[in-house]
């Protein structure tokens, strides 16, 4: 890690943090951080190798970046990738400001005086100039094409709430970075997990200052060219619909709906619209066969079970997020089992890391970066819990909430290194899980609203969450023979920098153009209060409201009223996932993987099962009829398929801003 690579990496972080919201909500050329395998990172790397690295190398090798220098830039970008987008920051302003707007148009909210319930620092302060602070946020302050000055933003409305939210999410995010450093050695070297996305990234990085070795493989260019031309054809059709013919990658088998009514009752209509995603096909080629097989069959199994219960009037889903649902309890049970199995597998290593971090003697050697990571995790987790207690949670609930919130990030991170599944469609909210186990009468409206609001910011975007990017960045550094501990320490600065830039930039552009009035980040801003109003009215009807509002500490145990259907669903899912995990540990022939619970009823599982099946079928056929040599020989082809997709989808991300700068309008 030399000065050049660090400076370039920090510049990349600054660009990402300042440009992300502009791309997402102003230019609107798709999400800049589109998934846990963002086109901006990997397509941008290929773009640099083609358009900058190659010409510079022709002039002088000294002008090019080495593979290790590029690793630093990419790793810094990945560490920051979960911060400015839908993984974290874009939920914060909406959650803090929009309740002031929604209470105007929702009479039920006004009747319950909902804005008096949460601690004042959790919401923006519009009392000084409501017209400018609130109305300007919703409709925008700019006139025509002229942008407002940064000083025109009513920053005083945000001072109080950002002084609460910034340290809260910063401490949580750095705690997760510390955990990533703790898990790194166990996952990478002890368990030797595949890290399929990191494998692809490493293949694109050159050895020394030359070209990547994969560029010298003919199969790479065959795969790259095939997918690139197809993707570009489908993109250019938007501009020249009369000249080009679309190449379909989605198939419509809805004519077979009548043959499987149980799947339709189980919300499985998406299974009849399979899609060929070449990155998924290629990543499946690098995975253990049981993982790809699981991703193929489990969506069907889940929809059948879903449909059977629906036939008997037992719905798995509720009407909105942050509400009680059997489906979310199933996900939570699976997540919990994955955590249990993960900790069981690495129990000796994690115990030794903890002892070292607390300066207790141990005979086992532990890497310095793991000890550092554990200490950072413990300190930042304590800070996070203290902040939750200060804002109004009992310390018991604050600890429980933190454990569940971190569980979600850890499981998603484990998923990305085991399966490479970069699109996540399942949601688990810690506050809802605690609600299911304790009941609303044991918690009270204020406590539940605090947990809902924190959940809105921290866990509403698992498919873009920070920690999965952290583990990929550290693995990439390790494979490039960089110091993992030094990368993790720089990661703290990267996280703080990304957060410090992206939050004010997001708020500025929302005041300039107007905040988004639709979409996922907007929907999440009212779920918390909508659920709280419903809970409060139900408690009042039961005559339990005053009691629920006054109960504190251990006295909550006296008011326990679990929702047993949800607790039962959690227990069943936990048991099934543990059985799957134990079977996989004990039997080499075991066909199913517990990571299925991260996908199950999410939309990516419905639309990606076909791609996983293709990757699994190709790998099975190659290893059976061609052997290990043929399997290794075809890896460049698969890398080319991914690279072609990333590069083709990066070009519109470059063209969009250029067109916007020229015309002043989104293309």
C-alpha cells in the first residue's frame, strides 16, 4: 500500500460518496451500487483496464498501476460501497424528515400525536422554519434548471438529528468492519470458503504492471464478447428500437400456471418467468455443487409449503414491512441457525481471538488483525448499545436488539462468501423479531418505535449492506498479498470519510431536486409509524396501553405475551436449518445447504433459480465428462461472461452523466 494507491483509493471513495445519490435519484441510470456485486466497482475496473491501463502501458510501464495498487483502489471502493446508497445512508434523511410530512396527510397519525412519541433527536427539527425545512425537502428548493447553493439548505433542521444518527450508524458500521477482520482468517484459510466474487475480481488484476493473465486466454474473450454484444444490443434498442432486434434472456412459462396452482398460491408466479443472468451462471460454476443445487430447488420447495398453508387460510406474509409475518419469522429462524453453525464451526478460533483481545493467555497463535478487529468490535458495539440506552431503550433490549441486528449483517456476509448470491430479497427486522417473542404489551409503543426507526436505517437494505463488502475487500487484499490488518485500519478512515461526505450530499440533492416520493427508501420512512399507530390502538382497545407505556426493565418479563404462531415458525425454521447444516457437516453426499434461508421467498430466488441450475448443470457435465483439467480450462470462459456483463452495464452509467451534463435532463 503505497501513497499513490492510497490517494487514488481515497479519491475513488470521495467520488462514490458524492456521486451515488446524483446517479440514483437525479440522473436515474440505475443504482450506482446496484447489488452486492456492483457494476460501478467491477465494470469500472474493466473500464480502467481497457481505456487507461492499456494506453499508459503502451507509453511506459512506469505510468501504469500494478496489481497490488489496483487492489488497494478496488478494496477502498468496496469498503465504502455499502455506505452512500441503499445499504445505509439513503434511508436516513427520509426516516428523519418525512414523518413530519406524513402526519399532515394521515389523520390517524395526527390523532395519536405520533411525533411526540419518539425521542426528539431521532427526527429532524422543523420548528424554526417549517416551510423551508419540510416543504423544501419534499418539493425541492431549486427553480427550473438552476441548482441551489449548499448554504441554502436549512442545515439547522438537521443538526440535532445528525448529532444522534451519525455516531450511532458510524459505531455500528465500524463494529461490523472489526467483525469482518475477525472472521477473515477463519473463513478464508481455515474453512477455505470459495469467495466466488473475489475469485473473479482477482482474475482481473494484473501480476505486476502487465496485463491480467486471463486477458491472454482465448476463452475469456469468447465469453466476454458474446455477453458484451448481447447486452449492448439490448441497451441500444432503447435508442434505436427500429434498427435492432432484442435478444431475450427472460422466458415466459406462465402458460403452465394451471399445472401448478399450489405454486401460485405460494406466491410463486415468478418461478414461471426464469431469467438467464450470466454472472449468476458463471459464479455457480465456481461454487460447490450443493450450493447451486440448493439455490435451484429450494424456491420451489418453499412456494409449495407456502401454498399449502395458504390453502388452509394461514398467510405467510403481512401487508407491509416492519409488521409481524410468519415469513419473516421463518427467515429469522434460518438466519439464527446459520449463526449458530458458523460459531460452532469456528468456536476454537473465535474463543482464542476473544481471549487474546482481552489479554488473557492462550497457547494458540492468533493474527494481529483479528485481535485488533475484536477490540474494535467490542468497543464500538458498547458505544452503539450505550447510544440506544441513552435514546430510551432498556439496556437488556439494547443488547438483544444489537445481537439480532449484527446477526443479519453477518449472515449476509457469510452468504456472499459461500454462494456469491449478490441479490438479496429476504428481510429480517430485529425490532419485529423481539416483538414476536415478547408481545406489544411487554414493549410499549415508544420502545417499539425506537427499534423500528433504527431498523429502518440499519437493516432495510440487506442487499446493499456494508459488511458483505468489507469481507470481500479484506479477502481481495489477502489474495493480493497485502497486509489485511493495515487494510482494515484504513477501512475505518474510509467508512468515516464515506459517511461524512454522503450524508450532506444526499441531503443537499434532496433539497435541490426534492426528496423521492416513491420507491423503497420512501416506503420505509412510514412503516415505523404506521405499525406503531396500529399497535397503540390495539393496546388501547385491550385496555393495556397505560401499562405497556409504563413497564420498564425486568418487569417486562411479567407482561410477556408472545405471538406463538411466529415463535413456532421461528423454531421450525431454526430446527430445519440446523439439520441441513449438520447434514452438510456429517455427510459428503448431503444435497442441501442452509444458506437457502437467505433466499427462500425473496424475488431473486424466484428469478435466479434457472441461472443457478444452468451453472450447476454445466459444472456437473464438465466435471463428469471432461474431468478436473477441463473444469479448470473453462474458468476463463466464465470469468469472461461476468466481465462482459459488468463492462456492458457500466457503459450506460458513463453515458448517462455525460448526456445529463450536455442536456441538463436525465436520458
